[in-house]
């Protein structure tokens, strides 16, 4: 069932042209069993024949033919007669694929420090992007600045038709309205969905960023040939349960059950204040909370405090990358600090895994991927801490672009759930 459109009055834009106020549409962070969605997915990784699409989806050839015809009419698919096998007779033998040249979606990840804006084609491949500093001077100014930056970026892609915008962000998100509470940014009731919809004149979906990262593992594992290859391939089936564990500046988890990301009605749970045993002071008044112990900025500050890296690097402030470079250059102190964090991460992942006992665990975020040698410490600490048998645990194949792909999958989710209904909205 498609989500209801939120009606708003049209406003006036330049030269008297009526500005269409677009709806906020809840994201669909799941693998849909809609027949058109199933056919669209088969075409996402390259040209496919109708016979092969029927085998891949389990649909009848008649159903596949109907869905292909509808998706061709909607402009989401295109046929490739140049790839028809020699001697083949009849249109059903003509391969089809997603039309990845005509359209784009816009993905926006709003982080505590940086906001990333990317354009993606309908296969989920990133075409280009930019990063801006997330404004820290009030939510109204910040949301408007992000919206205007996204609008300016979108205008670069005049050869493609934009279909949708997706926002992935931390904090608590109301997916029905696109309103966000973000304690780290001191945002309360920020109407991100409405503002972006009005400025971009596109339908907008807004999702909690860790849940969106879990959805990208679910929906985009084979779609982007340019992303870093995973250490091991994700399982062909997405049934069962998965735990997605994310750490960068913030820490969070998401759970996937039988092809659907679990989205609690009261917003995502928090692991920010899980105990680590460290003596780092947290804003909550306690010591040793997870986020202030293992987050990038917290670790970088400790590295500066211990004299491992300088407080300033030329004209720019020191970043976590300076700590990584110090470790790669042979600094034992830097390596020890990163190993200390990796050990805490492994122990915490084991704690959460033992509570939920999922079929598989996926680790994402630069705390895991920024310094690859630390992964051995994560693995050892996990193995020593878990009380359950060994499980399927791996690093996200999206590497250092998990934030961008979270935004991309949010922008594509309604299209992948019910492509024909999504096109009608646009």
C-alpha cells in the first residue's frame, strides 16, 4: 500500500510561476514483494531477458511481460535490441534494463560535522557529490542552508530528470512528516522534509541514518560496481536476521528481519551510553559511555591530549586522519590507541550480538574502516567476549561511503518498493 500524500498549498516562486509543494513520503526500508519492484530489481545489475527475469523473481512469464510493459511505459526501463541473441524471434527475447541515463535521485546525509550531497542513478550508483560543513548556528538557518546547497547541486544535472530526494540523519526522525530531533546539533522539531520538498520541488523521504545504512546492505549489495568490494560476499538470501552496527562520530544499531529493516515507532534505540570501562567523562554525567569513548572526535582529542598528534596541522585543525597517518607511519602510541578502541568495539559488538543473537552481523562506519589493521583487534575481542557460537560477521562493502549510500537508498526506497506508484507521485 502506498503512503498517503501530505497535501500542502502551493506557494509562488519567481516570475509568478506556482511552486509545487511536494509531499513527505515515508521511506520503505525493505525488499518489496510488489511484482513491478521485483522486475525492476532484476534489471538493476544489467540487461536481462524476460525469461531470466521470470526465473529470478518466481513470477510467471505473463506477469513479467505485463510489468515490463508498464515499467517501459513509465520510463523506468528501456529495451536493448542490440543485445538480442542471434536467431531469437519476438519481442519477449529482447533484453531490458533500468534506464540509468535519463533520471537521478538526490541523496543527502546530514552528519554532526559534515553534510554530504550526492546524485545517484536508478541503479543506486553514485554519479557525483559534494560535502559541506553542517551549519552549527541554529536549526532554521542550517536546514535552509542544506536545502539551498542541494538545490544548487541539483542544477548541475540538467540533462537528467530528478525523481526523488532522500535524507539520512542521526537523532530521532518522524518518517511520516520528515521532522527531526537531533540532540548533537541541538535541533528540535526541525522540518527537514518539508523544507527540502519546498525548495527542491521533489518528493522527499527522511530516514534515521543507521537504519538507512542497514537498508543499503539489503537493497544495494550488487548495484554499484564502483564501491569497494566487501571482504566476503553478502549471502544471496536476505532472509533471517541481521544486526548492523555503526560507529563514527555517533554509534548506533539497526536490525533487519526477513528483508525488512525494523523501524521502531518511537525511533531507534541507543547504544551511545553502553559502558566500556574507560574513564572518559560523558555529557550524561557518567564515565566510560560508548560514544564519547570510541567516536572519532573523542579519539582524536585523546590523541592530541597524549601528544600522539599535534593540536594543529598547518592551517587546519587536527582530524582523526592524522591519527591514522601516524599509525601507518609507525607510531606505536597511535597504534596502541587505535587498538584500544578496536578492542572496546569488539567487546561491545559481542555484547549486543549476544543480546539479539542475529544470523549475521555487519560492521559499518569509519571507526571500523578508517584504519584496517585495527580489524584484527576487533575480531579477537569479539571472539573472546561472545558467549555464543561463531556467527557470520563482516565489514560493510560500502567502506568509507556508508553515509552517502544510506542517503541514496533513502532516495530510492519508495521507487524500489512500488515503482509505478512512485512515478505517479512524481
